């Protein structure tokens, strides 16, 4: 009998798609963009960048460590963006889904903190790190 092979979804992109739709639907945040992978060559006025920074897999669960980086022209706005993104991820955890991702839990590793980006001196950046536990599937 062959052992089942479990593969995990692209958590970064799943969160990007989820947050892009959630921001687009929320008054006051419709212009906030979401990205993952390489940051855009020209940075949007307001955006959140999602990066997987580690995390282990256990059986059928992937415990992805995710860092959210919110960029805006002011610190207050960057904090508001990262806090909303964080809140949306926690709400998705309570619902059990984040778009196409089956989500079991979201846990804070590091709450929002000022994190200046030397490559983007005209922006304010606030970051937060969370663990997003998602379900894999057999192939």
C-alpha cells in the first residue's frame, strides 16, 4: 500500500487573493492593493505585501508563518491597513475558509510594529507576523 502524498496550497497567493477582494469590498479601503512574491516595481499608494517566512507542516496541516507589510504615506494609515488585514485573517479563521483555502487557525506571532523600508523612504511601513494553519490535500 502506497503512502498518501499530501500537498499544500500556495498560502501567500491565497491570502493575496482573499485580502484583495476584502479590501475592494470595504469602504475606505477600496484602493488598497495586495501583493505577494516580488514587490511591484512602482509601489501603489497603499498596499499590503504578503510573504511566507517559514512554518512547519504536520500530517495534513501546513502552519505557514506569514508576514504582512502594510505601506502607506502616513503611519496611522499603514497601521490601519495592517490591523484590518490581520483582523480579516482572524475572521476567516473563525469562518473556516479564506477564499479557496481551508483555514484551521490564525495566531499572532508579532503584532503590528513600525518597520521602515530603506528601499521605499517616501512610505511608512508597518509589519505583523502570523501563523496561518491551512489544510493540504492528497494527490
